[in-house]
C-alpha cells in the first residue's frame, strides 16, 4: 500500500539564481505483518498521509540533487521502520529547462519542454540490496526517410504493401537497471543514455542510417546503450509507432509525392524488447 501522485516543486536558491525540480512521487510499502488485512489491526500501519508528509519533509531537508538520489533517500528512510519489509519509490520529473536569451541563461525563468520525461525507481527488501532503475518516457521521435519494412510474412489477410522509404515515427519508453546501487553520477549517465537513444534512432546527421523495422531500431538503441554505458545491466525499450498515410490528391489534379501525409493514431503498432548483459 502507499501514496500515489505526490506532486510538488522544490525550489533551491543560490543568491539570485534559482534552481527548480518539479516531481511526482509514488511510494509503496509492504509490512512484515498482514494483520491490518486479516484482523483489521492498524497498529503497524504507517498512514499514507504520513508517507506523503515524509516525502515532502525529505525534499525540504535533503533537496533533490538527482531523482535517483531522492528515491534512494525515501527508501532508506522507510527501511528504518522495523515493521517495513519492502519499500518502492517511483519519481518522475516535469521537464522544466532554464530559459536562455541570446545564449544567456536566465537566473529565475524556465520553460517546460516536452522532449521526454525522466523517471526513476528505487526498491529495497529488508536484508536485500537497494536496486535502482531509471528511464525516459513520452519521448516522441521521427525521421522522414531511411526507414522501410520489406520481406515480411504474408497470408490471405495481408494488405500492407512493402516499403523501402517511409516515415519512422514513434513514442519511446526506455527503462534500465543499474543493478545494486553504487555511487553513480546519475545525471551524467541519464544524459549519456538519452544521447545514445537519439543517435541510434537517427544515425549520422549528414546521412542517417537505414532502419529495416521498428524491432531493429529498438535493438540498435539497446545495443548502443549497453556498449557505451557500462553501468547499465538490463535495458527495456518499448516503441509505439505512428503510421502516416499519403493523401491521394489525384481528384484535386495534384501529384502528392509523399509531401502531405495524415497520421493514423489508432490502432497503432507496438514493439518491445528487454536486453541484458550475460
């Protein structure tokens, strides 16, 4: 049991310069006894309102240096209670970025940029290791060529034509495991993995890289991350695709050379893969 959707903004001031972290936290506990379920005895139950207050108090006392460290702080706090057998905390961040004017960073103004939402999880069992996960979700990516889908299985219900030049567009979810928690630079690692995702999806900036399928793109992302980020043990990627139909403009007396397209948002295809080190 626990408290979901604890939303707050943590403001940190260094003189005139301000720093912000707006987060949403979910914290769940499992107790050593089930007497509250079986007997209605609440003597060991930490109220969910207390969980919420604790999260806010830890944000005030410790600040939020990184999402991962904040999740770790919450787990460590609740593991000090003898009746707590397991704690799990999920934290996701609102993507505020500092405003810049002519390249000069503003001291206290920010803009919300929807280029993917950072999140993390930390969990610990009593007498077990503290395990940390991190990830990015709602990351929308598109490339307008260097993608195709050919040679697929066909039967009497197949109507999809083969294509060697199509738009590749999708919303990406990526989650990875650090294994047992260590003293990692979580910000640096997260940014490096995000760069790997963008690089594997797009290819070189001057020419791109051909993608024969969504599945291959997912695997390319995972392989690049595992090759460049040694701290990652397991990586899960889900790519939900958006299909674009070319508008037939012959009745308008126009030839549409894949210049005007309409997105098909539902139903949508989805592929997922989890890849780990041996």
